[in-house]
C-alpha cells in the first residue's frame, strides 16, 4: 500500500486548513505531526532519490551528531528531490517545499538499518521549528531517540550551517 501519497495529501490539507475556531481562544489549531507519523513515512516512502543517486552506505562524517550508528545513507521524497541537482546533490540556495521528506538511514556495523533521522517540512505545523521543519530520530522498532516535540532544538545548531538545514553537501561533497 502506498501510504506516502495519502499522508502527504493529508498533511497538505491540514497545512492549508484554517480549522474550526476554538470557542475559548478564537484561534485555529495548527496541524501536528507525531513521531509515529514520521516513522510510517520513513518506512513506507517508495518514490525516493538517494543522495548523489547512490545506494552506497557511507561512514558517518566527523562531527556528526548521529554517532550511535557508524554508517548512513540519505534519501529524499519526490517533493524534496525537486531541490537536488542532476548529480543528486542539494542545489546551492535550495529551499525545500512543504511535504519534503528527508530520511537519513542510520546503519549498524552489520549493515542493518537501526534508526532513521527524519526531516519533514510542514510550515505551520504545531511541532515544526521556525523554518517549517519537523525533526525526529526514531529506531526501526519505533523507539523514539529524538522526538518531534523538541522542535529540532538539539539539531538546529549543527544543521543551521547547511543548505536549508541539510548537511549532506558539506559532509559528503
């Protein structure tokens, strides 16, 4: 079953929806993305493009915050892939559109995926950072290592030097 188009459609609907006004506040409630939503997206995304169009599993870079796993591979959904050049690298000055999903697959030494580091762009989401990104790091089992509720607070410091908060170009030129 292709869950990604369904979730993306739902996310876009929520992002554009004004919602019902609360009887007490008079303000619309912004949409929220959960850790479980992001894990489902990461595991079910089928139409993806890998960084540099390569399935090669790379050693994590010096200074990476994802040190629990020694290897990684990064993929982009169709929305995010619009910001990749012909060589599969993030274009200089790129700004990812809403519904962009970027999944860093974090591999154990035995080449099994142990965790996903996930960026999902949904401007206005309840748990998005000021730039519209929802951040999470979740084990394949569903155990949350870094929750969307943190709004990227532990990630933004390192990622802010990248292109729209992505680091593959500078880590793996």
